[in-house]
C-alpha cells in the first residue's frame, strides 16, 4: 500500500485571484487546505493532471464548473455506450460506478469537487464519450499541474482507490463556481477520430486480471 504524505497549504486571499469567478469567501479568512499526494513520486508537484469534456462543455464553461444537482443526475443515468465508426465500444458499469462514486463524494462537499485524472488517455476518453451532445464536434482536454494548483492555493486529493483505472485527482473549488483559467497550462483539442485509439489503449490496460476483469469491452 502506498504511503501518503500530507502537505499543509495556507491560502491567503491576495494570492488567489478569483474576482472574475465570483468567489464569495470573506477576504479576512485564511482557511487551511490539505493536499494529499503519493510519497513515492520524486517531484509530485510537477505532476500533470487532465480533465476531459466536450467542445460544447468547454465553450459554455460547464466542463470546468462545479457540479450541481442536474449534473449529478446525469451521472446516475446508466451505462455508457460509445460509437467509434462502425464499431461499438462498450464500457459498461465500470464507468457508471466511477461517475456515481464521484457524484456521491461531491454531494457531501457542496458539489465543490471537480474530477481530474493523471492519465491523459482517460481524460480524452471522457471528452469523446459524450459527443452526441448538441453542439459538440470534438473533445477538449485541459491540462494543469499540482504545482499550478498549489500556487493558487487550490486543494486537491488523490481519489483513485475505489476506481483505480480512473487515476483520479479531485480538485476542491471551494466557493468558486469555475476552475480558474489561470491554472490551466494547456488546452488540447481532440478530434473524434481519436476515440477508437484511446479506447483501445485503455482496454489493453483494463482488460487484465484481478480487479480489472469486471470491465467488459467489445471491439
């Protein structure tokens, strides 16, 4: 089992410039946030993390917004079916369960948690997974680092224990309605043609033995 190292970060209001994000936190408060990360990484703060969304979600900022009741209801909608040309790729209940866990965890913290992943392929998969959404013609993956989050005083926590394949890092938006643009290092636009590639890549890793045998795919 990995050991976890705990870093305490003090957030001062002048450091976190979220005026454009309607942060309602009183300016005189200096809350202490906890950032958890694995002790077996040489330079954890430089670790890149990613979040995938559709082009429509990116353009409307819903892909970087804190979760609400409507979005949580979508998480419980059921299994996911992905179309890749003439080939259907089924991800089944592994994705449904992962999203349900995320929704449940977020509910307990005022929907302030926003899910990222350490695996760019996972982010691309989720970005391309919902392209039947109106107005979306490609996926978008935003990239940041734990160092960028720390500089802005944003808390995050490793959250990949129950659903290991997601390699999830949860980011706490606290009182901010959106993930700050200043924390985004790079924006990747992913064409729909990449769906089969990332799904195949993930299948090769999920289709092993042990806990991963429950993930069913049809290529």
